[in-house]
C-alpha cells in the first residue's frame, strides 16, 4: 500500500513538472466543497477555463497513478483523501 508520503512526493513532482495540473488539485483542496467544484468544472463547456481544470485534474490523477504504481481508481481515492485532510 502506498503511503501519504509517496503521494506527497508525487504531488511535489507534479508541482515541479506539471504546475497547472498541481494547481487544480490545490484549488480543490482549498474549496469548502471540492466534490461540487469538480462537478461544476466537469459540466462546463469543453475549452472553457473550468473545462480545462476538469481535464487537468483527470490528467493529474493519471500522472500520480503512474508515479505511485497504482490503478487510477486507487490513486484518485488517495488524492481525494489528501484533499479531505487539507480542508
């Protein structure tokens, strides 16, 4: 099982190499209702700023899944756990 430390290291690499993707995870973690915010982004038209944020989050989870060696669903669960801890 991957640890929170592994996720933190993955987020640090995301920050250094894929800043816009990292920024969307940070924006979600600062939101009072991150699930609702992400859903709002997902409903936005493709090509809009909010639509790009939804795409960035999806890609950030994919990058973290690869770096952690986890299936996407497990990586996304870790990211949501991390976001919940930050609120």
